C-alpha cells in the first residue's frame, strides 16, 4: 500500500512543484521555507534521539498507566518534538511490542493532538511578531559547533538547536514568500464561503498534510498565508480542521507493518481525529463565537486572525479530548470487534514487525517477547519429546510418580515440529537482532539484543539434544525393563523438574524474578551427571546392565545433561535481572570459593579490604526475600 501511495503521490508532487517553480519565484521561496521547516523537524527528532538516548521511549513506557497520564504525556511529547505524527508512530510501535496498553495508546494520541496546538501558538504568537530569522543564524552557528563534538549528548543538543534554527528560518521564508506573493496575486479571490467552502478547504488541508506528512508544516503555511492576507479566516479554520485529520495518514501507513494492536491504535487515531473534526465542522459557528469571546477576554486584537486561529485549533482539540476520555472503554470494545485479535500461528513471529524495529527500545522488548515465545514452543516440544503431557506435568504433585507412570509413546514428528515451531522463530530473532546498523542502536541495547539471541540459541540447542535421546528414551520407558528403565526415567524426571522450574520462572511477576537459583541448578546438573556415571558402573559390576545398553545410556545421558545446562543458561540470559546493581549482587551470591579467591588479585578491590569477607558480608546482608525466591520457583 505504501508503495502504491508513493507511486501516485511522488510524481504528482514533483509535477506540481515544477509548475510552481516555473510560474513564480515567490512560490520557490514558500516551497523552500516548507522544506527548511521540515528539515528542522527531522534534525530536532535526531537531536532528541542522541541527546536523550531513547528518553522519550523510556518515558512512554512508564507514563501510560492511566488515560489521564497518557494524555499528559502525549501533549508534553508533542510539544517538545513539535510532531504529533512522530508521537503517534512511536505509540503504535510501543503497542505492537506489548509495552503499553491500548487505553494508554489512545490517551497518548489524544494528548499528542492537543500538544500539536502549541506549534500554532508558537508561530502565530512569536514567528509573525518578530524577525525570528535574526535568531536563527546565531543559533545555527552555535549548533554546528556542538554537532561536531564526540559526546552524544552534546551532538544531540547541537541537532536540537539546528532543528530550532531551521524552524525559525522556514517560518521566516514562508512569511516572506507569502508577503511577496500578495503583491502579485490575491488568493482570497478563490475564497469560498458557506458549507461548500468549509468542506472544500477541509479537504485541501487534509491533502496538504497527507503530502507533507506534518500537520505542523500545514499549520505554518496556513498561518503565514492568513497573516499575509492570502486566506480568509473562515477558510483558514477549515484548513486547520483538515490538517488534523490528515495527520492520521502517516499513522495508518505505519500501522500496516504493525500487528493487530498497532492497527487498532491507528484506527483509534482516525476515529478520534475524524470525530473532533466532525464536531468542529458541525458547531463551527458556536466555536467561532467562543474564540471571539476568549480572544476579547485575553486581549487578542479583533483583527489578529493568526492568534485566533491558534485559539480555535486548541479549542477543538480540547473538545476532542473531552469527548474521547469517557468513551475509552466503549471505543476499545469497538476496536476489538473491528480488528479482531486473530490468534497467530505458533510457527510465526508474534511480536517482531517492521513497526517495532523503528525504535531501539521497542525492538529490544519485541525480541525479548519473541524469545519467550520461542522458549514456550521449545519447552512444549521437549516435554512432548519426553512423552509427557505439559499441563499434567505442571500440575503434578509428585513429578517422579507422574513421569514413571507416563509410558505412552507420542506420535510426534520431531523434525517437522522443530521446523515449523522453532526454526522459523529463531530465524526471525536472528534477522531482527541484526535489523538495524550497529551504530544505530545504543550500546547497552545492542548488548541486550546479543544476549537474547544467545538465549534463543541455547534453547534451540537444548531441543536438538532432546531429539538425540528421544528414540532410546521411548524404547526403554514404554514398558518396565528393569534397571535401564529406571535410569532413563530418572533422566526424564530431572529434565521434567527443570522444565517445571522454568515454567514457574516464566509465569512469575517480573519484579519478583531471580535467576540466582539457576547457578545452583547448573552445579546440581554437574553433580547428577557424575552420580549417574557411577551408578551405571555399579550396575555393570553387578551384572544388571549390559555394556551395549550402558553405552547407549551414557550417550543419552550426555545429551540430556547438556540439554539441561543449555536450558538453564538460556533462561539465565533471558530472565537476567535488568538492574545492574541487583545483577552484581546475584553474581556475587552465586560465587563459589574459587571465584572468591580470584578477587584477591583484582586491582578494582580497594586496598585493605578482604574480598572474601566482603562478599560474605554481602551474602548476610542481602534481604531474606532474595534468598527465598528460589524456593518459590521450585515444585518438589
């Protein structure tokens, strides 16, 4: 769809611009002003990304706990970024990645529309009152110094200043272009009144915004043309209404690469903006009267139509927020009915889309959720590969009794299931971990993506290890064949116990998760492996186990214990404590005595401190909850 839109719009825009350049030098100045203004928006966005290190995305994930907070955040972000469209696209990406609720996304969209009104106030109240070009040049001179600095925050600040400088220059050139244009042509000759004019100019505002992909740019054009006497006040009101509806086009196009949640939010964006526009068109006369009353109240001159347009733009956006706020619940019900949550095939990625890859924070979250999806599919395949039923296993009070009694051999095409449910997801994870260039993602996020990729790799290897042991395990456990059956059942019990613990870990509250016990489990696997070997040797000496059977079991035990280690290591990477301080505590608590002795030679430890005593002190000081968490994940 995007491709077809570009094929139609781009040639049309180029032809129109070529005709404009040919017929009028003033048009060149206006078009150049628009281009400079839009470039300023791009550099402003780049500046916030560098300066904030994804601060907007982090704030968004925390500020959507309620509709009121979401509205406030949307208004603030749109004011800072001077782009309600960008805030909408980010919201769709976050919702697709599962980082926010649909209700929170609707609130952000409503707030972003309200925040877009600040641009109209800035232009009408400042841009047209003073010679802002005089400020633009010093700002750009200062900005270029910062842009060439190595520090990301300094470069980000430089790009922000570049954006502001180009904002000012763009407004200046558009104003100058319309002033010169008015000396040759009077566009008010094409003004239209009545309902026809209202609808026609609303449509023009919609088309202009769809082409420029920025309601801010459209509003700058409208306000500067209005100030130059090239538009009537009534037609300017209609253009501003159309611009608000046109800003949904970019969000709708962006949602085409999102999942069903992103499409729901894009539809909510359309419903909200169209509803506000409809109210504004129907009640245009009362709204004009309200604007006049408010303008008189605050001292706006009767002939200052630019500021009155800013008042109108703000007023009908406020009305939109007031309309949508009490109707969020019914709106969500409608969206869920219109855009159903089609249950995705387990063999297809649920979270990885082009939309979530647009921002590093959402990419990291989506990859993490897709790895969890892979883990769920992998553990189910491993459980079935052991000829066990997943739900019965997780609900069993006595795991050993359930596993020993489970003798039915599952009709399972292991290779086909692996291809359909594991390999496809793993390939998608690999693709999206490397989706964006290395330098385009902050270092800590890139490192986390690599860890998640490695976690997926461990789980894939665990599945392959279970496949290797499946044939003999099935053969020796379908009926009781004495010692060898007991050996294989013990392997199944140990694998089942770890699968239960991993399931508990996956279903635990993220704030209460601790991966500390995984280190103990890994050590326990090593001990159990040695004990299994000694047990086999004892059974052979007693004549209860034939050499060829013992050889097969030892090979299968090697696969089983390696699968256990890989599952544990994958879980450690996937569910690693996000807080660096807590991660360090867990690492220290997991150290054995040999690890502690290595600290004696570490230059980072302050002189005069006994490292072993220091870590031991930490072990005693850590809250009791952290130590008991491990028991909460276990099911004996």
